[in-house]
C-alpha cells in the first residue's frame, strides 16, 4: 500500500459519479474488509457512507468551504458480504448552517439494501 494514498483510496473506495447534490461511490469488499463473523465490518460500511456523503456535498459547496461532519446515523439492514458495495448519497436539505444528506448502501450482486444513513454537516471555511 502506498504511503501517499488517502484513507478512502487505502480502503479501496472509488468514486463512480458526482453531480449536483448527488454522488455514488463503490468498494470491492474483500476478505480483509470482513469482521470475525465473516461480514463486512460496520466501520467499512460507515466509511463508504461518509465518503459518498462528502462527495455529494462537494458538488454544492462553495469553493472556500469544506463540509464538516456533525453526525452520521447508520441503520444496518443486513450484513454486507464480499463483493461490490455501492453507496448512493443525496443532499436532502441545504442551509447556511447545516446540510442534511441521506445515503443508501446496496450489495450489488444481490441488489439488496445493506444500510441506510442520514448525515448532518456544517460548512467550514
């Protein structure tokens, strides 16, 4: 692993698309992403969500602003499995002080929802 890789790159997260208030990122979950029970670790799924939300926010943020995470609530619907996990994030409400973003993580091979999340962000800058 390169010492210059960002955290999302080091975990294997890749940006699929980012448009006005919307972003899609994916991860090829492998054995090293799994917990002791053989499911994708919740922290990996949470990271995937956070990256997708940040990418969605980045499409609407002012040039001198950076989104700062106030809170993320993740509801795990079922265990993630090795294979492709995709997080789709959408900005739901943007304001001067806080912005609300929602995300859904799906297991591509089974087209099933693995997690649902809501994030609250504040602009810093």
